[in-house]
């Protein structure tokens, strides 16, 4: 793709790319920055791109740049499930905390519950869970992620009930 073709195509796509970025970052200025970074990335790859490739690839690159920007603004801190389940509960009774955590885990859907228990009670690695369940590693991670989300919501509800 020549520089002129790239310029023509990217200018035609720009309003669409701006909308994609704004939906993710919520701010027109930050969205424009994300689009600009994406265009720079695409420019560097222009020699291997065709017009139809650019049309398909550009929104994906903009989405990724926008998500990267959001992550930089709001860094996340990894929290393991066990710590999450025991957060802000009375520190004096370990057995009570364990029973509460176990009760919340028992309320999870079967696949999520089994995966959490394999990981934290049986101490299995992701690879071992894959073999035991027949799920792919991506599916194991997704299942654990859904379980953590459900547990966070259950803990939040529990805290509201005891307050």
C-alpha cells in the first residue's frame, strides 16, 4: 500500500475509528489520542497491508489502543480468590471465615465451583485442571474469571447484609 492510498483510506475510516475509541474511553480527546496511536501503528505496517485489510484491521487496533489507555489510567491489582473471599471479615475466627467462603463457593454453578475447588482446595495447576476437565486453558481462565466475579458480588451482598 502506498502512502497516498494509506492516507486516503485512513481519512475515510477516521470518523468510524473515532466513534469506536470514544465508546471505549468515553472522552473525545483521549479517543483521538488512541486513534492517533493506532494510525501510527498501522502506518508502520502499511507496506504489508491492502486497502481491505486496513478496513478490517484498523478498528481492532483502535480498540486495543483504547483499552490499553484505559488500563494505564486505571491500573488493576491482581487479587487471588482466597484473599478476595476473606476480605474484611472478622479476623478473629478463621473457621468462621473458611465456612463462609466455602458456603459462597458452594453456591457457584457446578463448573465454576469444581474449577475453583480444583485450584484452591486440591492445589491443581491450570494445566492439571485442563486435563481433569477437558477444557482448554482459555476456558479454564474464563471459568475462573466468572467464578471470581460471582464471588465478588456475593461478598458485596454479604457485606451489605451484615451492615
